[in-house]
C-alpha cells in the first residue's frame, strides 16, 4: 500500500509541473497545439530506446500487442486536446477540470475490470475529489459555465481513462511491467511520426522551433522528462492498486499546480501568477484539509 501510494502521489506532482510549464510554453513560445503535441511526442524517442534496451521486445500474443498499441495511441491523442484547453484556460483551471478523470476511470474500471471500492475507499475518493476542486475554487465560476475547455478536457479524460483501463487489463499478460510499458510507450511515440508525415504541416511544425530561446528549450525538455516520469509511475501504480483509486489521487494535482506555479514563477517570468488573495488562500487551506482526510481514509 505504501509503495502504491507514493507512486500514485508522485504522478500528480510531476504532472503538476508539466501543467505549469506547458501553460507558459503554449502562451508565450510555441503557439500551436499541433506543434507542441509533436515535439512532446518526438522527444520520447530516447526513453523508448532505453525501455526496450532494458526490457527487450516481448510479444505475449498479437491481440495483446495490438491492444497495448491502441492504449498507447489513446494516451497520446488527448495531448492535442489538452493543449487546446490550455489555450482557453489557465493551467490551474485545466488541472481542476482534470478532476473528471477519476470519475470517468471509475466508471470504466467498474464495467471493464469489475473493480469496486470499499466504504472507506469510497469516502477517501469523495474527499480527494472535493480537495482537488477546492484547490482552484476561484476559477469555478468561469469553468462551470461550460466553456469550450470543459468539453475539451472531458473528451481528453474519456480517452485517457480508456487508455488506462487497457493498460491495466493487458499488463499482466507480459512477463514484467517494463516490457508492457515499453510497447505502450512506443505507440505514443509513433503518433508523432504520423503528425510529421502530414505534408501540409511538416514545414509549419519545424518553423515553431527555429528561434526559440534557451529557456524555452529548457522548459520543453523539463516538461518531457517530468511527463514521462509521471506516466511511468502512474502506470506502475495502476498495476499495484485499483485503477479508480490511483486516478483519484490526481485530485491533488491542482494543489501542486498552484504551489509549483508560485515557486517556478520566481525563476521563469512567463509562468502565470496565481491568486494570493485572502479568499483564495482560505479555499486552498480547506482543500488541503480535505486532501489530508482523503489520504488518511485511504490508509484506514
């Protein structure tokens, strides 16, 4: 339980940093959702190579590999939608909207994997969702008016949940976790080759990266490493615990986004400045209480 919890908590921490950096990149340096999706996918190649060198290439069955490839593609496809949402909302707004992910994954895990929750885990689930939402309560008025970002993130959550369920279902057919993840990850990388193969977009894609300053490249590389790390620990956590509970811990992500935004904003001026008003701080404090309660019930 402790290993699972640490891995499940590490994922939103790492992804929180990508939310902060992605928002700054999208609004200040690379103003193209397709270009950002492509560069984030293409820079996964070194990780793909390392995973296969360590794990080797394993094929339990043709159908298993096909499903894993499908899961990997569905994992990468929502990234474009995610950048579209960042174009329309601040990173903390998007992180709040991502609280739909535990709900969509809970439903899919119930019907596909037959997973249920104990009474204590159900209480923890509710506390963590409330805590994650309250972390960005100042944004609720704009978000819950069903802006375009609401529908975009909703679609992304459905696709990510489908990807997670596929990985959870077929990972046991491999001899080890890394072999399964290597194929899953390879599919997400191949998506970038498809984007680059589009004749009309190839020149435009490269054009977005010709004159980027060094700090923009530093942010790109950092968000790729953090994103891959978050995906790796999240996938591992999926294999150790229930999919819905693993996903609900993403509810902490808005809290990390706010804290990391404040910290990284001291060094990177392009990062969005969070609201530090008294009202906002009160809501953040309440959210922290709910998050702690959720973690306590998870361990009960």
